[in-house]
C-alpha cells in the first residue's frame, strides 16, 4: 500500500511517497514559491532529480505537478495515481477538538478552518493542501495528523495557564504543545529501543532543532511538553526566546514605542540564540564556530540553550517521578555531539553516564549512555513523514 505524505506551508509543499509494505521512501520532493513568481518543483526518485519550473498560482497546481512527476515515465515511481491508497497531511492545529489523527470529512475541515486563529500561518495552507488533493484524487482518503494531538493527553495541571479561567472557556487559551508527531514517533521508538515497558516507560524526548521542544511521556502518553499556546514557549531556540516574563513584552513596547505584535515578532524571529549572540546566527553550527573563535555572546547563548534543556529535563523527571530514557532528536539533537554531552553533564544526579565513544555519532539510532548509566540516553532520528504515513495507514486499512 502506498501512502503520500504532505506537509503544506503557505508557499511550499513537501511530499514523500512511502511504500508501506516495507516503509521505503519511493520518491520525495518540494514545491517552492507557490503563489509567487519563480515557482519550482524538485522531485527526487531512484537517485535521479527532476526540476520543473512553471507557475503554481495555488496548491492545486502544485499537487497536479506532483502527480505528474510521480507518474512520469522517466522520473516517476508509479504508473497511475490510483496506486496512492491515501494521503496523510501534517496539520498544525486542531484546537481542543481532536486528540487523534482522523480521516478528513467536512467536519474536520470545519475544525481546521475554525483553528485559523490558533495557527494562522499553517492551518490555511494545510486546508488548501487537503482541498487540492480532494480535487486531484477524488475518492482517495485524506488523513489529518495533528501537530497538537500528542499534547492533548496532558493533564489540566499541565495544560492550563494560571490566568482567569474564562479565557480558556472563551478562547481555548491553554498549552497545546507542538512537534507532536515527532514527540509521538521518538517516544515510541525510545520505548522499543531501550526495551522499556510499553505502558509504563518514562521517556523524555529532546527535539532540538531550529525550533526546539521537549516532552515527558509515560507509555507514550504525553505528561507535559514545553511549547504552549504557540511554539514560542519553552526552550531557547534558533530565533525564538522560549520562556520569559510577560512584563518583558510590556517593557520593550514602552521603551521602544512598539506594539505587542511587533514585539511578539521579535520574540519569534529575532530572539533565541540569534538574539542572545548579538546577531551571529540562528544556526547552531555558526554559533558553535563563533564560540570556538572566542565570541563571548555566542558562548553565553549556547550555554543558556544547554542550561534551559537541562532544567526542563530536571522538571520533567520530577513531573514523572523518575525517568527511564532520554532521547535526543532533530538537527541539533541528532548531530551536535558537544551539546548532547554538555546537557548530560548536568544530569549526574540522575545517574546519567555518557559513553564518549558512543556519543561520537550523528543521525543514527544509537545508545550513548554507558551500560551502568541509571538512565538510558540515546540518539533517535525523528521521522515525521513515516509517523504520518503510519497513522494514515492505521486509519484507512
Ligand atoms: P527545523 O526542522 O526546526 O528547521 P532542524 O531539526 O532541521 O530544524 O535543525 C536545524 C538545526 O540543526 C540548525 O540550527 C543546524 O545548525 C543544526 N545542526 C545540524 N547539524 C549540526 C551539527 N553537526 N552540529 C550542530 N548543529 C547542527
């Protein structure tokens, strides 16, 4: 059975066609600049690359081109789009309505629409992707896999903000958590990889990329996760500040004569290690390079990033009354040997011991703790596309 996985942004569309009989990626690609000049599709399959540059005014045209590429006699991997059994869509926000993936129907589309306010950049694009597929492949089921679903298992004490309750009732203001598909996938893999009880294993997943978040889960069910109403809360990220006293917003507004929206834009796009380092970069490799060249602010930014992750691991260990496994994933988590080591150096009190030789790895499943370590620590590459494809298959089978 073949499943197409789609991740639609406002002007982009990423896809993978996965053969679920063996979970192999048959083809993958990207449509860029949808709705703007210079639209381009890059399609990769069988070690060959096809680039098509032609106008894609909407996602509908982008999907048509993807279909064309998939059945292309030279670059394609299927002979008929009817071979696609279902399409799995990454959808950002389901508000408080759905805590599980679901086959798309009119109600689901209404919920996606009602959540435009909560996910203004993503939900409209996600809906366009679904509607484009309905048009291009009538009768083929579409499945919505929500980024917020994993966090819906959090208990009230974890998801409610300490603000007047009426705001939750009126506007659904609560903590949702994001990167949910990644946390679901990696926490599940961690239970297996560490040989833990699938119902009781206590796992902390550190999804450290440009966007970064951390989750605590027991038996794969989320207990707490660091992102909140929006992805701004929690860890220090490439450009996002993470946790902060809201009075900082008021102070910057007053001192700089800016409004709240402008300051929120600064907290989302110009803060994090980019802001802390005095503008060096949002990319952790650049920050590390600057630190190695003696840039003090780059060093502080990196130290602060690591310190915040370590503090969250402590908090989440308390939340679960223990931890069996800690998994590192995403760009920094999978590749940054020094940062993993630095984070774990805070965790001696938990009996964490890292094997330096094992930790000297990138982008593969690997146990990096010693045999004596009280907590199993590992690197587990995330694979959101595969997680979405598995969810899709589960629902349409
Ligand atoms: P996102 O999906 O949120 O855009 P990724 O998970 O792709 O982010 O992670 C991107 C980050 O990973 C970048 O900041 C990049 O510098 C970092 N990264 C990738 N490889 C390395 C490495 N070898 N050492 C340190 N950081 C790395």
